[in-house]
C-alpha cells in the first residue's frame, strides 16, 4: 500500500502494478512510466518529463496509465516552473479518469487522486472556487470507495486542507486535518507509511494552529510529529536516497518545534529542538545536497536569536557568524541575498554588543553592500532596508572610532529616508 495521503498517481500505479500479475516483458508504455518515476525521484525532472511524454503518445497505453501519466506530467511541469502547462495536464488527468468504466474496483481511486492534483494546481493558479470544488469532490469520492482502508480518504482530506490553506482559510482547514489524523490513528501504527502520513498530517495541523495563533496546540502537534518522524527508518549509510525524505521531515519538524517553543516562552526546550534540527540539516547536506540549501543557515540564525534572548551574547554572535558562513556558502542564488543581509545585520548587532568593533564594521559593510545591490534593482521596495543598513554601518563606524566614516553613512541614510518620504507623500 502506498503512503496514506500521498498524492502521487505514479506511486499508486506502481504499487498496484506490483500487487497484480504482470505480463513479461512489461509493455513499453508501462516500463517508460516506471523509469520516469525513478528519474523524478532522483531529482531529474527534465528526463522524467521526456519519458512520460513518450507514454502519452503510445497508442497501446491503457486509460488508467494515461491518467496517471498526465498527473505525473503535471507534477514535473510544476517542478520545472511551467504552471500553465501543469494545470492543463492536471485537467487532462481528471478528464481521462472520469472516462474509466469502474469495472475494476482498484481503478476507483484514480479519479479522487487526479482531482487532488488538479485542485492543488487550481489553487496555485488562484482559481479558488474550482479548486475547492475539485478538492471537495475528491473527499466525497474517497468516502465512497468500497475497498479503502482509510488511506485514500486521508489523502483527499489532506488535499482539501492544503487547498483551504492556499486560500487563506486555516480555520476551515483545521477540522479537515483533524479528521485525517483521526482516520490515521485507526490504521496500523507499526507500518512506516502510516507513521509518515500521520507525522505529515500532524505537522500540517501544527501549521494551522500557528496561523491561528494557538501556540500551545502548535507545540503539541509539532512535538508528536517529531516523535513519529524519529521512528522512521533513515539509515543514511545503507540507503542514502531513501534517507532523504524522512530526514527532511524530521529536520523541518524540529525547526518548527523550536520556533513553537520559543513563541511559547520555553527557551531551553527551543534551544534543544534547534540543536537537533541543526544536526539533522547537516546530515541532510551529506545525504541529499541541495535539498535544503538554507536549512543550516536559517537554523543558526534562529539559534542566535534564542541565545540572545537567554542573555548569552557571545554564544549568539558565534551562531550568527555560523549562519552567515552557511548562507554565504549554500547557494549563489541572488534570491537568498536578503537572508544573508539579515544574518549579517544580526551579527553586526551582536558584535557591537560584545565590543568586537572591527568585526562589526566588516559585517555591517557587507550587509550594506548587499542592500545597495538590492536597492539598485528595486528602489521602491528596498530604499528603507538600504537606509537601515547604512544607519547600522554608521553606528559600527562610530563605535569603532571612525567618526568621519560614521557621519558619511548617516548622511547617506538621511538622504535615502528623505527620498522615501517624498515618494510616500
């Protein structure tokens, strides 16, 4: 059985194929589809898309395979940043699934699964009412499946909750996630796929509580999700590719748990969870490089904030310095420059607090240089952040005994503030 709640028609089709008599050799279209799934699992969306498009033009491909292939194609197009084509593929998957005659009870899950994928694509494209209608239809169909042990219903409920979340309706999503959790608790907890689905559903519930400002409930759900995720096998040495998924779930759960503890006023517990998240993110860098390129940096940034709140400025400065190093090394992507500038600003403040003035000037200078580049690209949005970076740099120069440089930076900041004020008026 596939992971309860998994939206992957490829995974469902592959599992269905493995549990029934198979012709030898496999039909070409089936073999291509299985190869496409393996390439997607290895992170090669372009090759996966090329293979699955060969399936779709095969006149011998059965309708069930065509529906699964279109749904899979939609996922790869999304990964490749082609949302319009992805939505068209998801609609095609649903249309093909509606034409199945239903003579095979095992085929009945194809339509609710296709609808789940279409609902997500519609929500991302801001077709709100269509998305909600598709997700609700998937739930209704899943409830009526004669052979479902709850797995398909869980998947449909989680899809509906995700759509409601995308529509900014977290209060409506919460009872839907609660039902998914109740259904999963009735399944065999010894099966890893059940624990994985329950952990993911609990993490989704924690997100709903976070959006609603219900911190205690968020902490409880996040804590249980982490406990479950710890029970998932992740032997990185023996199965590095398989280890990435559970480790990713564990790392993100621990990160959320540390933030939950911090918001709940539990700094010691927050630091413990943060330290564990940091360890897992570092392991992920070895097992699956690039999966969470900013995981270590953002975790260290949060750690610095927590240490500062606990009254440990030197330890906070070390954490901020680590965050800067990690974010600087994680990726050359310019989109991450604001995160690096933020970490540098925190590092500057921490260094000033412990009177490491030369280091503070260096960090503030780099932050101002980043903010200046961003300002040149987008003056309307980045004037205020650039002015703030210059003000911080002015303070660093002043504290380090360089008054002339401090006045120059302060004057520049005032000029920018004046420009921003005139633009607002």
